[in-house]
């Protein structure tokens, strides 16, 4: 029985060959039908599996071709860019700003290499106390201060933001673990506040914010080229694409017209008078009238550009060219020049000074309320007579007078190379010509406003023979050998007065110093021309303050060879404060320093006294 069952299973698993014409009665599951002839080999038909395999292979081939097209054609630019980003790096190296120097080459601003010092206590191989003990004398800190900082956290503690290079070298020589110093450049102003009013400062991003640092930003920034460098697989930079000489930077320096020696003398004299008269502020300006170059531009109070963040932001604008004021009597010499040049008066013309005068409903009086009788233009300046000035300027038609004021540039901007300059203020022509009080107040320097710098420019016309020159402080770009690389193109000087008129006015101003209100500016052996000014201070809401004034003095050195204009303005001095007592002594001190520095010969022999 078992044998039969076994044979039956074998027959079922391996069926016997079916005779021709007969059909197998065996129903074997999943058996593929066969065809053939007796004695021949059976052949299997192409079936579903072959078709499926063929379809899969064709689909895969088409997929590969499509992906190849996508990689080589469609997204090839993107892949190329990614590869370039991985293999190449573009860098813009930091290039230091150009230095700023004065006319003698003294450095006023320069970039220096400094370091940001970090400590990482978790990497210390010595105790915190030992590390603090070694660093304290170098950093000028106490051991306790450093240990307190070390205990704040385990890593990334900033100890100093701008460590000088020599100090950093001392720390590096200690070879301490856990000390990190990151190099950077910082702007240094070696003269501190000496020339801050002109030079200005840069912020933490190394961008100019005031003074020359701001207005001459393009000249101070060196050209920076973007560098392409290849990168190895481990990220190491390879120098194969660095252009030859890329590290080299020019040695050009921006030279100013300032003289640091004279600037220092002017600031010292100004600070002394501000303290003596408890004044609010003051300024001193020295201009070379031949070309408009400024040797001195001082404002007090000022700030230290190395620590600008600790200063009042109002100090960042130099008020000598940013704030307006009414010049008062220091404008009278210019009015005399206008009257002489226009032919309205002569040097010997006489005018009756009665001490006071009524213009419409406004009374005008001399500062001392005194009447000087019949006086000529030189005497008008000598006594600083308001009434005499009014009567003299009444000889001109208001529209003609107004035309001369416009010609001088009143109400306009100087367009100097220093930033934040304000334009002066002058009444419009209709109001000036229709109201008699406007020409009258303008005659003695009130009713209009300008900057101290513009008043110096106007007095320079008297010193240089009548030409209006442009005030400036930038001399040019020079290399380390003193060779000129670039210089600014200054506007052409514009003739205003004749040399004859200027010389006559200078001689009148000389009498102010030798015999009049400017005696405190006398310098033995030198012919100094000058004019005092003590003006009421205009209120922003209209009218004038009753207890505030501005004192000033403008001097020209010298009458026989005029070249330098020196002016001092002191705002709100207290006590016995006049142009003669406050501003004139400042100008005298500055002129004496100027004579010594420039070696100006005396105008006449000094008489020796026992």
C-alpha cells in the first residue's frame, strides 16, 4: 500500500510522457502547457515574467537617461555653482584706513593692530588664581577683578576689546592655556582731543561719523579687491589663485592744512578765557587768506575721539561751521568796504554820531551810549559807533546794499570740505528793502546770521586784496616720501573788492588796535588790524536774550603784508565780558605763537626800553 502511494506521488510530481493524441488527465496546479512532437525537445513560450523583466529594464534605462539629462543639462549650472562654493572661497580682506596727518606730518589718526582678549577657564592647566596673578600686572587690573571674571562661566569670557599689540605680545610670551587673542584693526587718535573738531572719529564698524573721517571717507578707505582662493577637501585654504602683490597696500596719507603746534596754542588760550569768564563755549580759527587753508580750527568744549562713546553727541558737530550767530561789530569793516567800493562814501566823509538814532519805531544806540560828534569811517570803526555805521550805510540805496550782501555770499553755504555746515540766514530782498530797520541793523552786524567760519572767509577778502577764497583743511594725498599723489580742486577765487579799498580798510582796522577798542591785541613791532565785537545773543523764539551775549575779535596779521586772519568767538561769557576783554587777548596769544612758528619778521623795529 505504501509502495503504491509512493509511486503515485512520484507520477504526480514527474508525469509520464503522454502519447500522441492523448491528453493527460492529471490536473497539476500552476502547470504550464507544453507542445511538441514525439522525440523533440519541449520549448517554453515567452511569458509574463519575461515581459515584466523586459519592461523593468526598459523603464530603468529610460530613468537613467532622464536623470543623466537632468544632471548634465537641467541642473548642471546649479551643481557647478555648488561645487565652486565648496571648492572656492571669496574673501574681502580688511585693509586699514589711510592715516591722517597735519601739515608737518604729525599723525592725527592711524589704524593700529589690536586684539580682543578672551579667556576659557575650562582649558586652564593652572589654577585661576595663578593665571590671574600673571595677567593682572600686564592688563593693569587687580587679581580679584580677574578671578571674578574667570568665575562667570567656563568659556568665552571677554577681558579686553582692544588690547595693544605690545601688551598682547607680553601675554603671548606667558604661553598660557585657555587664552585666546583675536586680531583686528582699531582707529587711534594719538593727539586725542587736539584736532577732534576737524578730524572726527570712526564708529565700531570703522566708518567715519564726524569731521574729515566722515566727509573724506572715500579718500581714507583704500581700494579692496575680492580674492578668490581654492579650498582643499579638509577646508584648508590654498593660495593658487591669490594675485601677486595683493597684500601690498599704498602708503598714501591724507595731509591736512592744520598746524598741530598752533592748534595746541589756540586751544590753550581759548580754554583759559572760557574758564576765566565762565563761558558756555568758544572757537578759534586761523586762515591763510591767500588760499583759504585753515591752520587752526578749535572748538571748546570738545571730546576725545578715542572714547567718543563717552561724549555728548552735540560735540560731534563743530559749531564753528554748524551753528549760526549774529556777528555784531566784527562785520562793520566789511560794511565800510562795501560803502567805499560802491562809491557811496570816502575815507574822509563825516557823519554825525549823536549817541542814538530813531529808525521808525526802533531806537538804536551806541554800546556805551556816548555821542562822538562828526566822525569819519576810520573813527567809526575805532569807536565801534553803531550810529555812525547806520548813517554811513544810509548813503546807499537798500537794493544796492542788498546786492552787495548777496555778492558776499550771505545766506549761502560755503561748501567747504568739512561736514555739517549750515547756510547763513539773510532776510529776503523784499523785506530788506521795504523796511528801513533791516539795513540799519545790518549796518552794525545784526538782523542776519552766519557761521564763524564764514566771517573769517569774508575778512580774508580784506587781507588778500579783495578775493573770496574757499576755506578748506584737506591739502591732499601724499606718500611716505612726501610726493603729492592727489589734491582737491578748489573753486576759483572770486573778486569782490579792489586792492585799494582793502588796504584802506586794513589801515582803519589798524587804528582800532592802536587807538580804539582793540588795544588788548597789540603786539610790539607788528602792525595788527582788528575789530572787536560784543553782540546781543539772538533768541530762537525771536528777539534777543537780555543776559546773554557773544564776544568776538577778528585780527589780520600784518597790515604791511597781510596774510593771516585770526578770529576768536566766546559764547555767553560772564562778568566784565566784551570783545576787548575776552576775545582780543586770545587772538593776541595765537598771533604771537603764529609769529614764532612761521618766523614772521616784525613790521617795524621794536623800540628798546630800560
